[in-house]
């Protein structure tokens, strides 16, 4: 049997991030794996679902809980294209995932060491192994491209409004 590696799963998360982009959401994707089996996946959907908690990680954790029929997601790895925020980091601690693998760092809201280190805080009742930087350049480029496109759309809209 072929062992699937971190890059394989991060590419899966990138495909999910592309779905978010196509839906007009910030392109972040997440896949929750137990062994070599996907038990949860998600992409950002807060805009479409009118739900501030509909981050990719939360969607994947919710699905994983349903698949395992348990709120404890033991012996799992969560792959995410962007460093998790405080909300998502808290959900990971409460769900007891074993490992987090993420692509791009998030200097503005990252809670796995960039802005704040929720997951590495020694007072937490559950410690999560963290691997950062898997396909980081690809993950960061997708986000940069998305926000560049958004800025261009806004600029075009303003120009069109001025000329009418």
C-alpha cells in the first residue's frame, strides 16, 4: 500500500480552497484524515452560509465528528492551506486532533505561532503536533492572487460607477 504524505493531503486541501474561490469566499481549504482515509473536508463558507464560524477547519471538524460519531477526533491530522485563527485553534484543541499541518502562515490572525500561539500554549489541556510550511508558497500565492483579483474588481466597479 502506498503511504500518502503531507504534500498529497495539502494538494487535496488546495483543491478545496479552489472551491471556496469559485464561490467567492476566501480560498482556504481543509481536510481531516485518519490513517489514509478522509473523514472530513471543508472550505471557507462564512459569506455564503451567513455564518462567521463556517471556516474551512470548522467544516472539516464537524464532518469528521459525524463520520466518527464522536466529538473527539483522536488519531487524526488536519491539513489546512492557511494557519488557523484563534477560533479554529480552539476547536482543534477541544476536538483532540493529534496533528495539524498547514501551508501559509497568517501574520494577521494566525494562532499557531504567527500572531499568537494558542496551540503551543503550555497551559492547554491538549497538545497538538504542528507541521508548518507544507506547500507554503503555493498556498500563499493562491491567497495573494485572490485578494489581488478582489482589489481589481473593486477598482473596476468604482471606475464604472464614476463613468456612468
